[in-house]
C-alpha cells in the first residue's frame, strides 16, 4: 500500500479536463493556454498524455503576465 506522502503526490497531477473543471473553464481554453501561453504541462506515457502538476499550474496562474 502507498504511503500518505506518495498518495498526496499522486493527487497533485490533473488531466486537462480535471483542471478545466477545477477552475471553471472549458477544456479547449486550457488547451489554448498550453499552446499559446506556455502553460506548464508534463507528458506521461508512450502516447504523451498531458498532465498538469498543480504547484506548477498555481505558480503560472498567479503570474500577471499570463493573461
């Protein structure tokens, strides 16, 4: 069984759809930010599934020059 620390780390990663739901935007908007505004993402697996690490996203979101 995973430790509490390992489990909490897992929940810091979100899909584009999960992030969009969490912040109240459409997933297409999030994809636009990734493409045009250098939103930080990580690619996972062979297919390069996009995941978003919450601390990286929160830092990016709080920077005023991103909007």
